[in-house]
C-alpha cells in the first residue's frame, strides 16, 4: 500500500487549501534542502482606520506564512499562499530580498 503525505495531495492534486497547508509545505521543502525554516502564524492587518489611528484586526485576518534563514540576511519572509497579499511592510522586505535572487 502506498503512503501519500497530505502535503503532496495539497500541492499536486487539489492545488488549493488553507494558508497553513501551503506554509507548512514550503517549510518542509526548505528543510529538506537543508535551509533552516519556520512556520509563522499571526494576523495580517491591512485595514488601517484613519479615525482611530489603529489597524483593524479581525479573526478573518489570521494567517500563516513561512520564513527561511539565510546567514547573510537573517530570517526572510515568504508568502506561499496563492492570491494572498501580505501587509506592506512585509512585502517591502520580500521585494528587497527578491532583488538578491534568494
């Protein structure tokens, strides 16, 4: 009997799922290459309320993403979930590291 890992099903068969699935798959793949990686969970606050001066964070803003460690740069954030947009500050760091072809 063939054993199939759930991550393989998400990536190669279903090609859809929750952010935790995609982030976990990326962390597993990075680690298999010997790259230190971690799964990060938190909230992606994109909605700024100019009246209060605060970001509005809702349960719907919960998210998971991956980070990989490169000795020259430290921990770098990656967004493996299709069609999800990270907050501006994190996107700036990804753009910065993308210029170095990481």
